[in-house]
C-alpha cells in the first residue's frame, strides 16, 4: 500500500506554462487567463487561491463590462487594454513563482497542451460574450442609456 502512495506523489502534474497563460490572456482576454491559472492552482492543490482568483475575475469581468458599456468607446477600450496587460503580467509572475515552489517540493510538472489551453480560453471568451449580451439587455430594459 505504501508503494502506491509513494508512486502517486511523484506522478507528473500537467500545468500550463506562464507563457501560455500570458498569451491566452493577451489574445483572448483576462477572464481566459484567470481560468487557466485557476485550473493550474487547482491541480497544484491551491484551491483557495484558485477560488479567490475565479471570484475576483468574475466580479472584475462584470465591472469591466458595465464600465465599457457606459463609458465612451475610446475610454472603455483603453481600460480594457490596461486591464489585460496588468492581469497578464500579474498572472505570469504568480504562475512562475507558484510552479517553481511546486517543483521545489519535489513535484514533477509536465506542460499541458497550449492548444487545449487556448480552446478553453475561447470557451471562457464565449461565456464572457454571453455575459456582455446579458448585461447589455439588462441595462437596456431598465432604461440606462448606452453611449455609442
């Protein structure tokens, strides 16, 4: 029985690299990068960190959507670029540090497929677009003017 537990502790854990998370965030948006990073944290056993980031990402996405709908086009777009750059930098640094600590604890890491990560990012982006649609409809129903 102890042989099984010792071999289970050295099984490789598939994680997306900080670079994959960074590029997914850059090309698909910050909710996608947060989702990939959170999956990594779950796989590393860092459930609290994953939940905090998923919750913060969902709240941040909702706030960002409302701001981008209510602010003039250039301002909303500028905020979006700044948010994505800030979050991709943060996620890259956090993931790099957490993976290094995970490896230092004698855990074996394998790279997860960048393509699968990007496809998950696209799925998260589709959910984000559905949220944009829902918020737009809700604001329109309650009579909030949305600038062009």
